[in-house]
C-alpha cells in the first residue's frame, strides 16, 4: 500500500491541527471496525463528541467571559457616557485609564473572547477538513479503493476519464503536478482516490463501461464503500441534493424524505443551539451596542437557514457532522449554563482582581491609581458626569485679576513684599477653608 496519505491539508497552522485530528479519527474508526461496525456516520458522531468534550474548557471560559461582560458592561457604558463629548487628549487618556481599571476589576481582557475564538476557529476548520476528506486521514477507508486504483492507473485513457468527472476541477493542480506527470505511483494513486472519493454513481458506472475488465474491481470497491457510507439507509458520501435527484428519477419517495432529513435537522438543531446561548439585555443609552445586538439577532435568525442550505448541497457526512455538533453543543450549553449559574460572580471578580493586580505588579505597573478606579461603581460614574462650568470671557478674566490685585495690594504698595505676603496669606486661608 502507498506509504503516504493523500491530499492532507498542508496550510500553515490548519495543516498540523488537521493531521492531529486525523489521528483521532483514525483511532475511532479502528476501534469501531474491530467491534464489527465500520461505519463513517458513526465515526463522525463519535469524533464530534470527542472533539467538543476536548474543547469544553475553552467553551466554559468563553461563557464565563460572557457572564462577566454582562455584569461589567453597565460600568463600561457609564465611563463612555462620562466622556461622551470630551475629545481632548486628557479626557481620552482618563477614559482609557478608567476603562482599563474596570477590566482589571473584573480580571478580564478586552480581547479575551476574541482570543478564545481564534483558538477554536482553526480547530473547527480542521474538523471539517478531516470529515470532508476521510480517505486522506483514515487508512481503512483509503484501502477500500485498492486494488481498483492500482489497476485503473495502468489503463490507457484512465487519466483523461477521471479529468472529465464533475469534481475533477478541484484537483486540476494535482493532475498538472510534476510528480503526477512523471508518474510517481503514490502521487498518481492518491490523485485518483481524491477524484473517485467524490464521484457520482453515473461516473463510477462510466469506469465499467470504459474498462470492462475492471468491472469486478469497481463492484467490490463500491460494495465496501457502501458499507462504510451507509447510515440509516442513506449514503453519506452523496449530497442530499444529489440523492434527491436520483430518488425523484427512480420514484423512490422514501429516499426523498431521508435526503431532506439532514438539512431539516441541521436547521432545527442550530435554532435550538442559538436559543440556548446566553443573550445580553439591550441598553437604551448605548445605540452602538444595540445596533450590534440587532445584527447578532439577525445572524442568529439566518444561521438555521444557512445550515440547511449548506447541508443540502454538501456531502451528507458533512451535514451529519453539523447536526451532531449542534446537538452536542446544545447539551453542553445546558450543562454549562447550570454550572455558570452556580458560580459566585462576586467571589470570581475578587479573585480576578487579585490576579490582575499581581500581573500589573510583575509588569512594574503601579496599581494604586487603577485600583481607585476599580472600586468605583456605575452609580459613582454616572454622578461624576456633571456638565462642565461655562468658561469665562476675557473681560470677566481681566475684572477678576483687577479685583484680586486690588485685594492683595490693600494697605500695601503694589509689588511690595507686603502685597506678596497678603497674597500668600489669602491663598493659605482659602485652602484651609
């Protein structure tokens, strides 16, 4: 058998993660194969459960951030309101300091949620890559294409036949690669498997028509792949849209229902998942936040529809992963919500504040000023937002200077030591009062 796997993702960051997840999928499929149920659909469900359990600490951390944000946002909004119409440098710096103090008080980072999403996104994309191209990561599934591929490569005109398949355009660069042109056996075989893995039933039959001597190999390969891909009577290698077309042409109306099941389930489970997510209350004083929340609501409404559409056009295996993921996330969300509700937020805020203080001390930042801001609450911030006193005109300033000069020069010559002593005396008396 070829010593390398085919078309594994080689992109920066995503590639290594995909390879690691491929080992997990390989292990899962090996176990279920050994117990006599080598089914790709079952492997996808188990793989999804394992991956979401592994990512559960990140999910809990993200939910804690959301909970703290809901409690912290009124104070941040109050700080913003305080400096709403102040654009001078001192006011901007003061607003930044007070905002940082609020974050320090709650022990969170402004980019905390973004960092967790940045960690999760490559993992989610890698999950998709593994499921979309199973033969590249699961050797048992890849081996199902042999000896057909070995014999097909030897046939004259086989390359041209595969290049005529509807999905061959995805692998055009592989057909043009120097390794393929020079006839490196492993590379050629891997390219053939890539195309065959996404070939339609009609395209498989065209191989038998073109090369009758390979009919037995084609039948054996399809039989094994059907065993792997059959999930509750549905071939998850085909997209629901393709299954619909075949079912309608054959008059198999039961298969039409089966084909529509995954897209419908994807929409329903996604809708349930959205409903279970924590929702933030709107704030009438913050138009920008309310606009963002409206956008999020619109996105939440669109997600079930988008899920149904993608699951209808992509292979059913991807849709099965989507449904399984939504179900696992919903169960996970219920558990996390109960866990988060039991958390004493005041105690958590106190611990986070201590952690933030230690970090600042290690960084050599004086925490006294930030701690003073951190002790403020929303009520104090709101009251501090008083209208600024009206500035004096130049005539009023001159009059004030004149009165002050006359006062200080009383019983003393202007500019004399006595006048200056009077000025100092008046300043001290004013401060003492």
